[in-house]
C-alpha cells in the first residue's frame, strides 16, 4: 500500500502543533465555542475543518504517512485541544489511545495501510467497544461472543457508553470466543469493524442523554456482524494481556487531556482574581484565594510531571500490561484534579461561573465523567492500595515508608514524606480506608515524577509549592484513615425520621 498523498510527517512538530493551536482557537472563536458546546455533536463542516488539520496523524506510523506514534506529539495534541475544548480532546484521546495505537501495535499488516489512509486523507475516526450494560467495569465477564465461520468471525452482543457511538467509521470490538458447547472462553479477542461495510455495520439502538460532553455521542449498540479473520488483532501472548496493555497505555496518556484543561482553568482563574475588585483590593490578594490558586498551580505541576513521565514509559514499543499501579495513579489523580480545578474556578467566579456558557461551569460537567469511565476512580484507588499491600507482603515488610523508599515508583518522594508515612499496615483495611490509602500512594508516585521533572530544569518554585500542597493533602487523607468509623447505611430510613412529628 502506497503512503497517502497528504504526508505530514516532514513538518517540524513545533510548527505542526502551533498551526493546530492557532487554527483551533480561531475556529472556536469564529464559530463560538459556547454555542457549539451546548448542542449535541458538531456540525459536519466544523469536523471537516478540524480533521483537515490532520491531528490524528500523530498516532499513525511514518510508513503510512503519519508522524510516527510519538507519545510527546500525541500528548501535545491532546493538551492543545483540551485548552480549547475538553470534549474535542477526549474525541482525539479515544481515537489515539483506544484505536490507532492498538492498531499500530497489534493490527494485521494487511489491514493497516487502508485504515490509516482513511484517517489521514478522509478524516476517519475510530473507537473501542468493551463496556456492556450488565457488566460495566467487570470486563472479564463480557457476554459478547465471536465464532469463526470459515474465513469470517461472527460477532454478536450488546455494548454501551462507547464514545463516538454512531459516529466512528471503525470500531475495535471486544468479545469472547464461544465453543461448540456454548461456553465462552476466558480470554478476550479484539476485532476491527468497518461500519461502511454492510456486514460490519453496528446498529445504534439508543442515544444517551449524557449531561456533559455534548460534542460526543454515547449510546446503546447492538452487534451482529461478520468480519474477515484478518480483522482480528494479534496479541503478543494472550488477549487479556493485550487488553491490559491497551487500557494501561490509555490511562498513562490521560494527563495529555488533563494538561490543557488544567492550564486553562488556572490561567482563567488567576486572570479573573487579578481583575475582580473587592473593597479596596482585588480577589487575588485574599488569603483563601491564594490557597485556591496555589492548589490549581499544584495540579498544573503534577500533571506536567505525569505528561513528562508518560512520554518515557507509555510508547507502543513498551509493554505496560504490568504497569497498573502507575497507570491507575495517573488516571485517577489527574481526573480528580480536573474536576476540582473546575469547581475551584467556578467558586472563584461567583454567579458568573454558574453557567454552561462559562468554561468553568461547563468544565464541571465535561470533566465529571473522566472520574468514571475507563475504571471509576474509587475502584482504581482500591486497586492501587491492593497492589502495594500485595507487594509489601512479597517484600516482607509492613512498614509503608520503608516499602516506598525501596519502590522505584516512589523512592525519591519517600525521602520527603517518610515521616508522614511512618506507620505499619499489619491488618486488613476496609474498602473506604483502602481508597484513601490509594489516594496517598498515587500522590507519592506523582511527586516522584515531579522530582524527576524538576531535575530536568522544571520550575523550582512550582515544585516546592506542589510538594507542600501534596503534604497537606496526604495529612488530610491520613486523618481520614485514622478516624474512619464503621458507619453503615441503614436499610430503612422512614422510622422516626419525619422532623415534623417532633416539632
């Protein structure tokens, strides 16, 4: 297959990125981003203008006319997009991490050329179908099945909450092989479906009324398709390991989507506080405002470190199937920071911020699902804590600070927070305590990445403030762990609970 005619691989990245930033900013100013963000989807002519900039070329190998699947370039595009529009960045994130990178790494060579050409020349888009209505995050129990029939696989099942529902040209569809007895295999298979082929078109049963991310359609999909055997992704070992590699890589690249958004929230909030007069001064001079802005700057610093680290460890030449603790830490922490940054900006903006046409007000709704999809944050924090405790037992230590000081992910940050984390874990923890412990570990891991970035020349002032802000968060989380009471929800709340009867 010849390389596409519109080859963007030779343009210097700084020039490519600056042109993208300028064009997107002008486009959204001209078309009014507020109006676009309040209607479902984007008009086709807007998508055409965006895709003509070839943003997804960053996730396409050079031999197919792309820029080479360099993590730095992928995160740069995600960040530039999220500075203007979080839904746009998520659209790119879905395409890059959940379709193009898996295709580049695991796709059959016969398939790649034609698909990559359609992405570059025609602005095609792709997504990933894993989640099912009855199983949610329990992907290993998915019921979508595949059966080899001659040269084709027949795939049947139901999927939902796929970003770009009814809009993507290509889908990676996960399923489990069914044997002659009707039993489903434990392993997971991935198949490429081309929706423009009659036998591969996926029916949209329902579109969901998602309260944020209006630009991206979500819905319920019925799958009954036949795809050629060459459409199956080729795992290096097992399908489960391939799925972990894909999902962990996606989570390790979440900071790209967070970066531009956090920078925008921080800059807009700072500008507002400097311009807003209160009495004889401005908002910026108030002590509580200083704390809130410092927190946003800490978020910016932490996310910067995540991006820098991701560039080193999440390329498709790396196997990240075993990097769950680091990947979960990045995804959970950066998405929590995105939601809090939007909340802080709206609070600082007063009534002005409580509008969907305000980037902070809209940001609250647009960033909220990031804490849920690709693994809810409570689940991910629990998995982080479970992974660390399991490894502590393996290393035969119950002392948290001691363990963190010998773990490659945390050893430098452990020198800073060792005294704060000077305690042992020698009994089972409740889930609510495990979540808090996971939050602490995620912060220590990320500060470890901050120190690494600082050694490369990143701002010492931002680093110092970030370290202190995280210390305060760790102390609050430790207090939460130590003071958790075993409070359980009541099954019935109507007994003696009407206040009017006692007045």
